[in-house]
């Protein structure tokens, strides 16, 4: 290497070394400064608390997921499965808390104590959320699944023969008579209850109506029925309207979201009086749809959506609570630099 290049190389090395030393000195000065040290310590504690909150939230969501899966898989067959699952998970959460105590294991584990508390919280939330989800959505899916499917049903056939029917595929000459539809507005709820006769080629103007297509807030007072797929000329199917009494006992009727048959009774009476036709002793109420399977599956999809939303809200709450728990843990164990070191 030429002498001139070697001199330049040595000067560059010395310059880099001096700059590095200056940076290290500035770093040491800032780290030993009490204010900067406190800021750095707080930032690290926040990061640790966030990490702990994520881990606690993920761990506590495990029992939530287990309970929700049991609501979907086993509640239809027996309520014993969901009760047993909730009890066993609560016992497991209590054991987790017991293992966090110093007098049990010889060491105080604060993170286990918080995990047990959060698991108890999610178990209770999953029990309540699953109960609401099941009786507002999923119970209707399972009921329709258990009932029979009838094909080539004529509107003039007696509705009493189809009491166990869930899905109906109408005969070619069966249609929806929207011109004889009515809407009855309740002064109590403010909703408009809509009914339209289902007729076929043998139905007379004054004959008994065995099937009614129904809906809420989707019609005009007279001769305009827009509920579900009523305006689709290719629609030839119906889904039975299930009342709370059809799917469960009276103890939980208040939570069920399904329509009450008595809500449509005034509308049916008004329709019969307006157009001077008769009504079958027990008319079958249906929703007029193009795809009855999709209408049935909507109850399942609504249940899944309910579970996802409730799970997301629960996870967000766990993150907030877990952050405070994590902050308590990291501040309790955070190392401190002595005053003497700071002074130096």
C-alpha cells in the first residue's frame, strides 16, 4: 500500500474511533441521567406489560373457545354437556389460582393468580353469550333441521297435515296472492305485521286459506307484499315460521327472538274480513323464499357471527385487564439502579 494511502487510512480509522467514542459517551450520559433512565424503564415496563396482557388474554380465551364449541356441538342433544363443561372449567380455574399461592407451592406466582381470575371471567362470559346465541339463533336452526321437508305441496291442501314441516317446495300452480295481502300495524310495538295468502289453481276467492306468507315491516296496508323473495317470480319455496313455543319451553320464551304467532292473528283476521275469504283452523305461517336451505342456514351463520363478535369483545376486555395485571407484575419486580450509580 502506498504511504499516502496508508496515512489516509489511519486518519479515517482515528476519525471513526473518535466518533464512536463520542457516541458511547453521549449514550452513557443519557443512560445515567435520572430522567432518561426513568423514561427508558417505563417504556420497557409498558412493553413487558403489553406482552404479558397478550399471553394472559390468549390463555384465558381457551376456556371461552371450549364452552362455545360445546354450545354448538352438544347443546342440541343434551344440556348436561354444557353444564358439565362449565363446572369442570371452573374447577380447573380454581386449581390454577390455588397453584399461584405461596403456601401451596412454596412460591408466589402472580401471573397464575391473574390467569385463574381471567379464566373464571371468560367461562362466565362464554356461558351467558352461548346461552343468548343458542336461544336467539341456533335453536331455530336445529329445530328446522329436525323437522320434515315436504315437496310438491299445493296451497289447497290442509295445513293440519304439515304441522311437522319445516321446508316446503310448492307445486307448479301454487303462487303468492300479493293483491290480497294486508299489513296490520300494532299500536303496542309499532311494527307492521304483513300476511299474504298462498293459493293455487283450485283456490276460490272465498275459500279457506291454509298457508300464509308473513313478514314484518315489508308491506303496505293493502295489496303490496315485499317480504323476503315475494317479488321474485321464480321463488317457489317456503320456510316454516317457528314460534318460541315450537322450539323451547316457556321458561326461556322471553329470550327467544322468534315471532309470536299471536302477532299475526290480527293481520290474518283483517285479511279475511277485507277480502271475504275463510281461514283454516290452524293456518301454517311461512316465509316465502327462493332458497329454503339458505334461509335455514342463516340461523347457523348468525350464530357463528354472534360467537365471533362476542369472542372479539371478550378478548379486547381481557387485553385491557391483562395490561393492568402485567403492569402490576413488572413494576413489582422491576430492577432499580442505585442512586450511587446514577450520581456517578
